[in-house]
């Protein structure tokens, strides 16, 4: 009886660990289940593979820049009695993973074969243990923003790279960054130069994040992606954070002094509703938020920021882009001295953000302060707890397109963060047509808002 039980256990193990050809009760006794189905060795274009018979993977390393689109299977060796569904001499496109099945009798095993080029990757770069670099591993550049008063002639450079890569100058070197410095990274056949440039800037060095609906920037829509790419390239100590990371808890919002939420009109409410308590906790405990475009929608009962927990009551546009016949901007509404307007060109009280000839979707999120239930500016301020910073392009004082919700004691012992909402249609980053002559104004406005929220 013991021998019979052991045989059953062996059969079950084989069924679970390998594929088995279909069978019925009549031919089950004729199954061949005792053969091994391993790949013992494999070579592509004379490059030997690293084989993991537990993970069922075949990995082949090739030189940097090597053409893997038509590689010859030079040789393959499998278990005795087994056959593979690839053969020596076969030409394989290895730019994508390839499945290989090894069959022995009535059992089989599927392997995944991949080809990896020798490559180098900078994972982090820091100067003087506090100024974080923005790394572009495709362009092979690293940009570091430092304060205006920083001494760039003698800065300590520390970094991390992928395993096996060596770099000169070494991590821990003190270097002169008055001009761009070249770092040469080497991993086997890959020898690649990175250019590290240091820029003196008046931007805050506080940690910041751009929040996106997707796990990576390249998955964002054109409008959000344009804003995110600008921030990462121009604002020091910025991290891109996707809502999936927020929801999973792998990234904590509490580590950032401020966050920028610039969303597309289609993103409603999606994952934001699931993360509402996380954002509300961030705000309650002092987190500052720049909420622009459809980011302004979430100050309602999602983030619970305005006193009445309502979004702007006049929202429209966003579906299609049209070419502007005239410049588009907004009018400052009684707070001309506010820090977000520092160093901006002002025509009276009007600030232009986008020039005629550019595309614009007219996405607008503004308050009609004379509408029910506010009926006046005073009524709106009392019900929302906000203050108007700008009206629409015509200067209508009853249309608030930029607002600030100042810090207040939300819960006993907790002082909330500051929130700035930007709902003017002039604040649009992606241009499908035309060249925006006022792009620098929009960028300076954004820098001012970020610096203001980092204080």
C-alpha cells in the first residue's frame, strides 16, 4: 500500500510541474511520464545562454548595439530522449521573447528565451549628498539643479549604477561642475559616456512629486505627459508617482513637500476615488497641492479640501482642440502681489499664457461666484474657504479661474496644507499646432506656484 501511495504522489508531481498530453481512461496506462525535459545548453550566433531550469528561462547576453533581429540558433542540447520545437540553423527574431517547448514522450516544458544587450544604467546621482540629479538613461544625460549660492567648483558626486558596471570618475569623487562633466560607464562591451550638467536655479530643493493616473509617464495622455516631462526636466528633486503606486503603498505622499496633480478631463474619477483617503490624509497633515486642469475637480468630497466639499461649478471644454484666433490668458483678481505672479509680464492686470495660432481645448474649471449657492464673492469665500487669485480672460470678477485654499486647522492638532487650483483654459501644456510665444510665462508661473507651496 505504501508503494502505491508513493507512485500516486510521483504522478501528481509530474502533472503539476510539466505539461501532459491529453488522455482518457483507456490510454492513461500508456502515457510516458518518466522522461526529463531540460535544456542543457543553447547558443545563438555563438553567444552561450544562461539557463535556469527552475524558472524555465533562457537568457543570452549580446554586445551593446548588436542586431538581434535575425539570430541563428547555433546549437541546442536537451535531455536524453527529448526534442525541442526549435532546431540548429533556425533564424530567430530575438528582439522579443521567444517560447521554446521541450517534449519527452507525453510530458513537456515551456521555456522563455530572451536576449539582453550589454548596457549601463545610472540609478541615482547626487551632489554634496543633497542635490538629486534628473537622469535620462536614453539620452545619457544627468541634470542637477542647485541653489544660486552653491559652490559648483568643488562638489561631491555620488551615484549608483546597475550591477557589474564601473564608472569613471568614481563615486565619491570631488569635481568641478562649472562646466558639464563626462562620466564614462562600462559594462562588458558597453562603454557609454554620460554628460552631467549642473544648473544654478532659484527653485526649492524640497522633495516634490508629479502625480499621474498611470504607472509611467509614457502611458499618460499628451497633456499630462507634457506637464510631467517639463517638471522632471526643470524642477529639482522631483519624482514621478503613478496612482497605482499610491494605492499600493509603495510610495508615501508624506515624503513630498508638495505634489502637482495635472490631469486630463477624461480622468474621472478612476483610481482617485480609491486613493481619496490617502490624499485627504496628506492634505490634513500639511501636504501642499497644485491642482490644475482636472486636478481641480478633486477638491470636492474626494480630497475634502474646500469647506463645502464642492468642485468648481462651471466646467466645460477639453474634448477637441481648436486653433486660437487670439492670445489667451487671465486677469489677476485683487492679489497682484501674490508670489505666484513674481517676475511675470503683466499687461495691466492681464497675464497671457498662450499665443494665437496655438491649439487649445478650452478646458475650463472655474467658479461662478454669483451663482447659487454663493450669490457673491463673499458668499463664495465663506462657503469654500478659498480666495480668488484670478478671473477669466475677460476680467469678469464673478468667474474665478485661479484660487488658493489657505492652510487651516482641519482636525484638532493638524494644520492642513495649502492648495492652489488652476482652471483657466490658458494653462495648457500640449500644443498640437503652433508655437507658444508665451511658454516661458507659463513655466515661470508654474515655478512660482511650486516654490510658494514649498515654503
